[in-house]
């Protein structure tokens, strides 16, 4: 029994039996009196509610992992880098304007250098404004020219905030066909990838970038290469 429940029970039991029939208003007054005399129970109640919300979110995320494993790891409409035949899949949700994603990209590169059995599935999740949305669509469109990997890396290596001008400048520097790129950005496949990413992120309970799915583990936030290696090994052992 929690301290809050115990306190309420003891308050009621302390009253005479003849007085233990209360109106709703009297119950409210008793509760208010208990809170005034023991204000710490408010924090306990908040903590209990928070714990219940976290447990519900974890259960929902587990349901998504079980139900959408193939979509997360084997979506034909999601870019894959690293070893396409790798035995462990790392799914990364990211935004090109997220500074932590740029740092995470360096850690992912280090992971790939250390473990040749990893495949990376990229989920373009443009949550930081119009520039992010344009960059995500351009990157996805570059698949039609077979240039996603290098374009993705160049966008991640850009300095400052990315917008349409910067994206197209980088695309031009890489020699992409800019007219084709703009046309392909309007494809239903590009929109479908972004829509699916937003839905998966919501279902998994992710609230920001970067966020990772590695085996059975959900990992929101920036992760260093050593931790990524450990998580990959743990996922490998679970298979």
C-alpha cells in the first residue's frame, strides 16, 4: 500500500464508526486537510501517475516493436547503409537540422568501422521546420540517382542550419541532376516514407531526434560508439 493510501485509510479509521458516512463535499474537505497537513503526498501522487504513464508508454512501444518489426527493419522504402546483409539492424530516426543527429552520425560511422555485420536503416524524420522537410525530401529523392549515401553524409556534414538553398547547393556540388531531384521530391514514395516515419515515431513514444531502435531496445538521444557496439552485441545475442 502506498503512503498516500495508508494516510487516507488511517484518517478514516481514526473517526468514530457513526461518523464514517460522508458526503462528497466532506470527503473533499478531508482530502484537502490531509494534503495541507502532509504536502509531500502531492508529490507522491504525481510520481505514481508518472510511473503509470511511463508503464503505459512502454507497453505501447513494445506492441509496436512486435507488430511493426518488419516495417522498421525491412521497409523497402527506407534507405539502408552499412552491410545490407548484416545480421543486426540499427534503425535511426533523425533530422538534418538536429545538431545531436550530426554527432550521432559520427558515432554510427564509427560503429560501422568496428562491426561489419551491421545494417543501418534510416528514417527521415523532419521535425525541425521547413528546411528539415526540404532536406529530407531531397535526400529521399536522391535515391533515384543512386546517390543517397553520399548526399546524406554531405547534408549531415553541413555547417549551420540547412535550408532549401543549402540543400540544392550541396546537391549541385555533388553533381546531382537538380531538375530531376526536384521532380522526384514530389513522388508518392517520398511522402509515404515521411508519413510512415512520423507514425512509427509516435507509436514508439519517441519525442525527439536522434532516436534508435536496436533489437529489442529503444534508445532516444545521442549514443556514443561504445554504447552502440554494446547494444548491437546485445541484440545479436538475443537472436
